[in-house]
């Protein structure tokens, strides 16, 4: 996902995310595998001069999962990357999605050191405690916690 100048190609990634999402949203099943998305990209000529692999498309689809736009369901019998995963449009009725994305652990600089038996642990984490009590609620003035 980098240009010849070794800079991250945001535009290409955004185009591929949008095209993949639109393909899935317009499909009858509201789902697709990475292989199906790759086949569509190859037929459409969306990307020229840069051969894409199923694993590349899997990365794009995974980013849409992290953005709470798609979810992964298991499908098919193949064990190949992308083949066993089906990416499905995440329905707006899933209340967990916005809160799941906002878990403080996902952006915590101490995440790698946080374990149940360590000094830094989930049991004594004030950020996680506040999130569990009021998921998604903004901090009131005077209650702001910062890293």
C-alpha cells in the first residue's frame, strides 16, 4: 500500500475500501469473500499496474471490519486466506459496534504490558472501568482522563 516513493497511498486504500464496500452492499447476500472482491477488481480494471493478491483484499476488508462497517462470518470449506472468511455488511442495528470500536484498550500505549498478573492490568485500569460503566459516554468536565 505504498507508492514508489515509499509513502502510504491513502487514496488507493480509500478507493479500494469504497469499491469493496459498495460491491458487498449491492450484492444479494450483502456479503462476499476476499476472492470474490478480488475477481471483481480484476474484471473492472479498477487497479492497473499493481497486481493484487487475495491477502491484499483481505487487508482492505479487515480495515472495514475495524471501522465497524463489515463483520466476518465463516463460510465455505476452503482453508485458504480469504476463502474461509465471508465479509458481511454490518447491520446498523448492532448496538455493540460503536462501543466495540471505542474500547480504550485499542488505543492504550500500555496495552502490550497489560496482563492480569502485572502491575498494569485490566482489573485496576481506570480507563477500562469508566468505559465499562458508561460505554461511549464522553467524559464530563473534571473527569477527563489522559494518557
